[in-house]
């Protein structure tokens, strides 16, 4: 069996799918392509990819429904692709389990960087869960009505458990480890996504909006032009 990271590319435009696959193969990934939502679910179940690159507009089932079903079966990092630069589209994707989002046209270099960042986050989470690595949050944190269990990667708001995507959990844990401290978007990109540059600040903003929808609008404080902080004592 190949030890290369497995990436399933789900894209109905053959030219785009071929270009993505060729670049990922050149970067050392094991890649398969499918062009239909229902086929994507079957192939994911059989092949067990480590990352799914998923277009929103697909025949059969659209990308949002494919993502929802994938996460219900077995959580897997999903990077969604969309032709529309629409914030509502983006928040829907994040809300049903996508880890990241890119708008077409996109840089292949950035696509590769984001896939590598998703893989690193999975590795870090696995190491922390096995006691072999330091997470961004101690085993249990109680702050501002939230209880965050770092070992189980579960979150409760008051007494209700809240389902977060892997990226949302990592972002919340990063902020909760330093409640009240303002963290810049660039610092959050580096710590949560593992990016060395500041090209994805909108990704941070979108995930913060998704967290606010799930945990309350006043939980995370925006410091305009700087970044975000987890509120304390509200």
C-alpha cells in the first residue's frame, strides 16, 4: 500500500480536475479523481482518503450534501472549491463540516499549501490525543460558560454539547488557551492552519463567524485591524 497521503479530488470539470490531480501527484500525493457526488461517496468509503478536495457544483449530489454525508460517516478534512465568491456559500460549507474553502480561480501553490496544512493539523490532533504532543488547550478548560475537553475534542456551551468541525475546534482551543488575549489573524493562521504567510486571513474571519453562529455572537471579540480574543467575564 502506498504511504503517500491520499487525496480524493471531486470536480466535474475535467480540465480543472486533471490540473489539480497532476499538481498533487507532482507534489507527492496519491490522487484519485471522480466527477459526480454519488460516486464520490462510494469512492471515499472504499478508498478512505486523508483529504477530500470537493467542488460545490456537482451532478448527482452537490458538494454541500456530499460533505454532510462524508462527515456523518467518518470525519475527514474537506477543502471545498466554489466558483462563487459568496460569504453565505462559504458559511454553509463550514457549517456542514468543511475545513477550508477556496474560490475559483485559485493558485495551485496555495491549494497544495492548504492541503498540507490540513494534514499537519490531523497529525497534531492525533499526537495530542495519544499524549504525544502538546495541544493548544489543556485537557479541560472552563471559560465563559464554555467547557472544552481537549482530549476528547468536545465542547459544551452551558449544558449543551456543540458540534464543531476540526478546524473550528482548533481555532476555539487556540483562543481559549489565552482568554482575553488578542491574537492576530496572522498568528491564528500560523498556529491553527500552519500557514507561514498571511494570504488566508479571510479564512480566519469566516471560521470566526461560524463559531459565533454556533456559540453566540458575543463570545469572540473582534479587534478591528488586528484579530480576535475570547471574551472573559461576560
